[in-house]
C-alpha cells in the first residue's frame, strides 16, 4: 500500500471547505464550484425527491431519488428495514439472530437458523474477510462487545476472554442461507449488515421505480448511481477533512471509532466498537478507514464496502480499493483508491 505522511496539511482552504460539506456531494460538470455558497444544490437538482427512514438501524437512512416516489414507497422500504432488523439485530431479544446465543438444552445438537434476503451472500463476505484477516474479522465478536459493555440489559457475556469465545467458521458456520450453531454465540453483523441492507433497499427501489437514479446514505455507508465528491472526515475533528474522494457511482463506506465510544465496566478504560476479534480489544493503531466498490463489480457493493472498511482496522492488506488513517497520522492507500489526500 502506498503511504502518505499526514503530519501536516496543505491546501487548508480546500480542506476546510470540504469539511463543511460532510455529506456526499454530486460531481456535476455544470457546477463550476459545487462547494460554494450552496454545496448541496447540485445533488438536490439531480435528485430532488427525498425519502427518510429516521429510526432505521440506529442511525437513520436518507434516500435521494431522481424520480418521484411511487405510492407506498416509504412504507415498503420501512417494512423491509423492519424485517431485516427482525432477522439480524443482536439488540432485539426476539430476533432470529438472538437465538444463536441461547443456551443449548440437554442433549441438543447443533442449532440451525434460517435467514431471509439471500443471507448466504452476506455470510460469504464474512467468510472471505475472516480468512483475509486470519480471524481478526469475525461476527462472533459480539461476545467481546458485550463483555466491554456494548450491549443491552438482556445480554450477558459467557466467555471470560476472547480466546474462549466462539469462532466463525468453527463454532458457527453457514450453509446457504442457514447458520449452523455448534455452541451458543453472540453474533454481531454490524460490520456488514448495514451495507447489506442498503443494497437490499437499492434493489427494492429499482424494482419499483426502474431507471431511477439514487443515493442511499446510512450513517456513513453510501450507495449511489451518480457521480459524487466526498469529504473524508478527520476522526479527530469532524469539522475538517483529511482528503477528498471522487467516485463515479458504486458504494463508498467509512469506519471510525470517533462516534461510538464508551467507558468499560472498570469505569476507567475508554473503548470503542472496532475490535480485533482475536484479542477482543479495540484496535488502537488505526483511527479511520474508507472503502470504494465501483459499479458492476459485485451484486452487493455496499455490503462489501461496509465489511472491508471494518476489516481495514484488523489487518486487511488486499481487496477493493481502500485507505486507512493510522493513529500516527500516516495515510495508507491502495493505488486505485479514488481520493486526493491533504499532505504536507
């Protein structure tokens, strides 16, 4: 990976201007200054119709469309989100996923759980990234997240340390759209699930409004059919940017611990949600990552981008174009990652 020293920053005017436009910006050739007095104007003109799902997956989802929504579109999308959360949320005691953590009855063999939405695709992404990171990326990390305090009242942690936790591919394996649970496991698909849901929403919109251009923004996980210019937020200062990416559609996802931090049970140790599943501890040497999946490369571009931006924290060294910012402010980027970084 190419490395860029981020110790200082040139081009401060551009850096600050982009940072004030943290949402994706359309790269419209008819706008000579898309980041001027009305930085959102180009996006609004091309995609004037908005559908919001404010309670979706804990962060809300904003959909911008080039065509007017058909009757019932919002309720249709809201139903899809509800069904997705009913299947995959670890924060719902009645979800399908929560059944993976329930103790086995005496004599009970492996438990099989069936999931909707062609879940085999999402599980296969987890297989691939678990292999590429030698187990540091693992949906079984839910056990460690609960142990560190990122859970709800009904959850308790059974394993005392990461070494005793269940492992993806060993204690939990997938066969098509089913998971085979060989021992109780607290699973967390937060690293891939939100992106997978975005892809499902895009597929649903295309089925209802053919040829409609769109962007779907789910708290940093972005799918778009139009060209965009995107600010790469500085994790140390959300009012500033560390670079600018320009994409021609596809999926673009970011990961950072800056907005999901808390204090561990000891009341002293600061922790966050991006863990190395092998150690069960938050990653400290990476502070932000970004992944881009261009159009036509996979049926589930946002799921891949979402998962890979998390895997970039846990030792990933190959895959779709990506960049990561180290704690010492060094930027690492694959050669084809479509961004310009602010360098000294």
